[in-house]
């Protein structure tokens, strides 16, 4: 019997491109700012399940690195999954992120050339009204502040109808700091200013029987 699944929660990202990341507004066809894209895409599941496995409260980070335009493929991808997740939850997240279980990552999986593996770490996400900080063990220490809308200081600026797998509508942000060191993906920018996004997300799909 096929496993139907759905996860809902919040997504947070920083990448090494200068703000605004050209991948977003060119549907991944532009050259990244520094030729090689390095991104940490964190998702915190507020509620969800994979078949009979509850995924409530599980957080994970999709790490990605690619030389040249992202649409050209050959991505290196690895997963950091919260150390508190059970083996069943880790297997479910792996199936979702590989695209084997359908959903948004099924399309993105065609662009992956190297799956770097799975690491476990304590993941801490502190969400503010206009930004976030993210830590994952010794692998990640990232944060971002929203780019404020021109006529409403309590709202971020948004970009809509994107091809991003997390959400079509993204709040725009600038990183306060970004440190990555996992799967050969390295970056250390304590001064920030690089690109960021965040948004609520809903993913769903059905794993083949």
C-alpha cells in the first residue's frame, strides 16, 4: 500500500549569493553571484505524517552546492536531521527529500548529481517576526533579517510565483551571519549581507507502493 504524506511548517534559508539571489528571479538559469551556489534550506515541521509515522516537531536542513546555474544540475545535496528524530522519522524525511515519495522534491531530484549523505545534529530555530536564527550542531550557524516593505515596517518585502520548492511566495531577507561546514560545503561570513528567504510551507505526496 502506498504511503500518503503531508508536512506543514516553516522554511528558512540563507545562501552565499549577494542579495537578491539571481537564481530566484531567473528560474535558476543565472550564474550564482560567486559561480558556486552554497545554500542551507531549513524546514521545521509543525505538523505532519508519513503514512503511519508522525513527523510533528521534526526539523531538517537540506544542504546544497552547485557550480554554475542551478538549472544545469549536478547539485551536491546532503541532509542534516534533528538528532531527536527516530529512525522511522529519519527514513521518512530521507524519502521525502530524495523525491522517491513524490512531492516538490521529485522534480528537484533530477538536478542532483551527488547525494552526500545524512548527518544528525541538534537543530535550533529561533523565529522572529522579521527574521530568524538557525543552528545545527557544529555544522551551521545562520541568521537573517527581513527586508522591510516600503510602506509597512511590520511586513517583509515578498517575491511571488517563484519556482522555489519550499514555497512560491518568499519573504526576502539579508543574512546577519552565515557559517556552514558540512558535506564539503563551507562558508564563513560573520558580517552577513548575503541572501536569505523564509516562508510557511506545505508539502505532500504519495510514495509508490
